[in-house]
C-alpha cells in the first residue's frame, strides 16, 4: 500500500517584487535577470511569517481534499527556512490548523518535497497512517545576501501542500545525496558563545553557479530517466513533468537530453522564482486548479538542491 494525492493547496505573500523593482536597489535590470533565469517577479514576505503562509497552503489543501485537520495522521514539512529552529514549522502548522498528529520538519533543500513523499510512503507501507499532510514552506528572502545580484534575484517565498491518502498512485520514488558544502550552502547563524573562535559566515546563500548548473542538468536528466524506468514506463507514457523551478535555462537544457516533448514540462518560475522545496507543490496546485490534470495522468516530479540532493517521483493522478 502506498498513497495517492487527494488534495493540493498553495499560498504566497502579498508582496510581489518585479525585476524592475530590484533594479532600484541593486545593479541589475529586467533584461539581465530574465534572459539568464526566465524570472520576471517573485513573492517576498513582509509582515507575514512563513508559518502564516504554510498554514494558508495547508488549509487550502485540506479544503481541496474535503477533509478536516483532525483526520490527519501526520504532518511533514520540508523546509530550510522555518520561523524557528524549534518548534518545527510542522508543529506550528499543526497547532494553527487544529490537528492532533505527529509533526516534523525535513531538510533536503530544494529536493525536500520529493524526500517527504518518500518518507510518507513508509508510514503508509507500515500501516501507520491513512492520511498525511505534506506542506513545504520557504522564506528564502531572509536567507539571501541582497547585495549579491547573482543569487538574490533567483529566489522567492511561498508554500505548497498536498494531502495524501492510502492508495496505489505512487509508481516510483528516488532520492540521492552527494555531500558537498562548497557548491551551495547557507551558513548557520554565528551565535553569541564567548568560546566560539570561528569567523561569522552568516552572509546568506552562496554558491558556485557553474557547478550548480552542471549538477542540476545532469541530475534532472538521470533522475527522471531512472524514475521512469523504475516505474516500468517509457518517456512517452509521461503526461506531465513537474520540474524544480530553479532556472528556466536549466529546464530547457535538460529537455534536450530527454525523449519527452517540451510542451509536457510545466513551469511557473516567471512569477515565483525559486521557492526551494515549495516549488513543485506550488506548481502542482496551480495546474490542478486549472483542471490540467485528469484521472490516470502520469506526473513526473524531479528536483535537485543543496546538500547536494536530487530525486524524482512518478505518480498516477487520481
């Protein structure tokens, strides 16, 4: 026994910052950003907390699924940017929505949503759950160096959620990690210990863009191919691909290495930027509510992220 998706939800902050808005506070332009990333705007938290956004996404998913919070047997929150180190974002969501189940966070950076689906399957397989809420919430704007135009223009804030129930919708799931703090990292806060002699590195997210690009294209291509093979399918069987929304150039390059028509790849990066672990569930909710997915459709999810991590998941919709 695995699961199928019975509801989706998403939410974002009220404030949207366009590329032209960013050009007012740093040396950049709409042409510079859009030609390199495919991003036109992104949402950023102002008065909201990421708990606020995650709760709104969770409530939307529960409503879409037609269930109450007290029916949940677990809450998993993929995130690298919750409001607290503790309590977990999942615990904050649990209290606010009125659930009474175990709740915990999971950190696999941008691949976190796929990791969470893999973990959730274990609960279903062991008979420990009948319904699980996975809600990915990311407040990336607080982790960035806003003087570094090569990184800060890429990311946005938001949350996406799915409600899982017992079923046979999961066809395959793969996750991988390649320990590497040099290619991509967000340093921890320095703290105030009088005994700490290490330099304070908390300047925000940093990365080697070329290495990230190569890793992303390679992993998205290989993870998707292997995920399709493990599901016993062929590329032509995939109805829709939901790739991590990091950079449109990465997606376009990966498409060239895959035998799947470009029109089957869904994107919304233009107005969201990279929302890390929340990117795929936000994308899924948007196209679910558009009526794009139909019962029996095969959805292929694929992501990469800091860690370095990667993964893919094949799901039969409905």
